[in-house]
C-alpha cells in the first residue's frame, strides 16, 4: 500500500483528474461500487477526448 501511495504522489500529469465516489463497506451493496466508479471515469474520458480534438 505504501508503494502504491508513493507512486501516486510521484506521478506528474497535466491535466490531472480526481474522481470521488461514495462506496459501500459491506456486501452485497459494495458489489455496485465498480459500476458507480466506471460511469464517472467514462464521462471524464469523453470530456477529455472532446477537449483534445
């Protein structure tokens, strides 16, 4: 975990995007969390694709 956090801190990206999604701690509600994250990721990708063109 420490190595992952260190790697994330050292990553330099411009522009950078942060996505915050509420998650569930317990099963079975937490099974929907990956889907909840996928939607904002796709939205950011579409938005960035439009800006690059």
